[in-house]
């Protein structure tokens, strides 16, 4: 049950990420939703949580800027979150 819930939360994360990339979801809303995926984070090695929280912190900080800067490129953060999701999926599959 926990594994299937973790996979469902990962699916929700990926769906939200697509909405974020398409600018249909705000940085704050995405971050709140991602932080709420406790079962997913518990199913992964601790380092995954640390990396995700770091990316989310940068995403939220980047929302303070109206233009892209070298430190807070929205697209680069979305790409990083996508890579995180891919690695998380592989880690869950490996089991």
C-alpha cells in the first residue's frame, strides 16, 4: 500500500510539474503540493528529500524576481525538478 501511494504521489508531482512548466501553477502552489508528498519522501533515501527541499527553496526564492536571473532561472529549476522526479522514479522501481 505504501509503495503504491508513493507512486501515486510521484505521479501527482509529475503532473503538477507539467502545470508549473506551462505556467498554469504558481511556484508557491507547486512547492506546497510537493512538500505535502510525505509518503513519497519517506519511501526514498533521505538525500532525495534534502535535494527536493533545496530545489523548492530556490523555486520559491526565484518567485521574488520578475525576470530570470542566472541564479533563479525558472526553466532551469523546472528541469532540475524533472531530473529529480526521474531519479525518484528509478529509485522507487529499484525498490
